[in-house]
């Protein structure tokens, strides 16, 4: 199993079943391995902890907690266990509970007194939970989140959907999550990113079955192959010509950001097609961009004829001017990146897109493209991005925490980088330019989208070294250039 494979809950269950049969094990064997791995992490991360409180549910997740509790007690730590309910008789979790009791442990209901601990262990609910917590479980989760002490979640923070990353109600805010057997895809995108803390993985000796991968976590090493170092006799004509189209009245900054981003990742030439009122400002701020005042489709067509890639949408608007340029750019058959109002126009009017095309919606734009709503998109981001790619037969990027990239064949890549400081105006315009710049240099739409999302997010993380709040889109330009060159040189 590669460390970057992501799996659905159904795939994880099938892998567990196959491993038990192939290795001649019983479920209790995996439970023992999980408890040992989690306790080892607890000791590494919080070596000074002396009081451990374990909160157990009545399923296998609770069984993992009983195993951990016994190991902690064996090392002379003070351990308190509270349980929602006992496991069903004859289950692996019931055997783990019996083992804990035989070793002298006790279990209380937690109703009369709440345990005080240096570290709490969340072993309440595992990968099967897909509903909102209520009643006692919800109350316990609230107590955990109100505590100033860290929480270690086993497999998945209770209240988080391991398949989708959605959080339907109260959920544990873990300092760390120890996930077992396979990386659950839901932990890496959407709301789950706020709840998992550090994610630590242990396969417990289970090997990945052929074809059992649902998605792939982006890895910098895998991306280097798309960024070969430049030949010493290189010239600008070898690295493509991006035409960035947008910037209706009052929105010239958006298209300027997209254009400069294409330059910063190595596009040989970048032209801007925009309203006349923006030309002076763009020329003054970034004279390397070839800014053109475009009043209609004939002027745009001349620029399209010279370009190798078009990026359309930043600041485009949805007036007659923007609609005419949008339609002309798509009809050109050039490789495209569509963002912002180019996506809103696409949601209103069905057109055939070129084979090499990337859509970059945020959840609101994705909802319009799918004739849905934001809540549905965010409830299952994997389903939404796959449907975008299928419906429009192109590469789709669903932005947000844990950005997802999909292509029509069903492949999905997940970005592990990025930070809340990137929630500011213009960041999407920069991403549009980055992807367009990579397309211009010969990457396919799939390669450019994956690499572009990765570079954009990692540049955001580098810029956040000075603090997340107050970060602006142009702060990404210097780290973008550095990261692009660093990857190519490795």
C-alpha cells in the first residue's frame, strides 16, 4: 500500500475481511494491533501524560479503546474508562472489554462524574457513522471539546463521516487522529479538515488489494516529473502563450493576478484581453504582461489566434461583453481554464468544451454547474467533483479545504496543503493563472490541474509563514516562482 492511497469505507471493510482470511487472523488480532499502535502514538506525542481517560462506544472502535486502556495501565498510568454501553456479547469488542476487566480495569457510565485527564482518547464511533450525534454521545463530545486537554481519536474523530468528510452535528476536535488499515478519504477534505488534527496512519500489516484505491493524495515527489529543468538554449517560444480574458469594468485586478500567476510558473508569453480602462494600470504594475483593450469578438479572435492556451473568467462579469468573449474563447478549441463568471455562464448555457479544459469552481459555483445547492456539494465533495468531471467531460477542480481534482474517468486527487489564510479575494484568480501557465508549457489538463493546485496551495502555506490573517493573493507570487523551480531542480 502506498502511503498516499485513499479509500472509501466499503473498500476498507473489504480489505479488513480479505486480510483476516489471508493471514489466518480473527478480528481481535487487528484490534490488538490498533490498540498498540494508538498507545505508541499517545506515548510519543504526549510523553509527560500520566492520566488517561478513554471514552468507549459499543462497537469495534470501543474495543480499540479497551486495548489501549489495558496497555496504559500496564505502564502504571492512571486510566479511567467510561462507556456509552457494553459491546454485544461474543464480539471482538466484548472480548477486549473482558480482557480489560480481567486485568483489574473498571468501566463507569460517565454520568455521575467526568474523568479528569492529561489526554482523552476518543474511541466512541468508528468508520460506520454517517449521521448526526445526539443524546449522551453528543453531550460527551461537547465535554471533550470544552476541555483544554488534547484528544486522540481512534480511526476517525467521532461525528465525522469517514467517507465524505461531512460533519452532520457535534464532532470531536482531535489533536491527532490515528487511522488504521487504510487512509479514509473523508478525513482529507471539507469540514473534516477542522476536526482531525494531525493524521497518523498505520496499516496494521494489511496490504492494499488490487484496484481498491478510491483517490490519491497529492505528493510533491510524484509531481516533479511534470517539471523538467529547462534546456540552456531555451527561449520564450518553447513555453507557450497564455491569453487571460476578463476584467470587466472595475475588475481589472482579477485578470492581472491571473496573468502574473501564469508568468510566475513559467509561461513564455502572457497576454491580457480586458477593458480599455485597465490597460494603463496593468502596464504600470506589470509591464511584462501584454495588455490589450478588447471591445468585441473580432479583437479577441486576433489574440486567440496567437495564443496556445486561454484562461477566462477572472473579473469577466456576465454582461454582453463578457458573454461574447466567453463564447468566442470556448469556440476557439484552444486548451482552456474556466473560472468565476466563465463558470456561471457555463451553468446557464450548455456548450461543448475542448478536450484539454479545466473547470475551477468553488462550492457555490459547483452547485450552479450541477443545478444543486452548496449543502449537497459539501455533504459529499467526492461525488460532486466526479459528477462535474463526468457531466462536462473535462477535468474539474473543486476548491476548498482539501481541494479535489477529478477527470471523467473517475480518478480523483486530493490536495493536502493550503490554509485558512487563502480565504481572501484573488486567490482563485491566481490558481486560474497557475493552471493556464502549466497548460501552456505542455502539461495535459489533468497534469496541469494536479500540479497547479499543489503549487498554489504550497505557495499559500509558504506565504502563511508571516501569519494567515491578512495574507493577499499577490503574496503567493514569490513562493510560486521558488517552488516551481525547486521542484524542477530535484
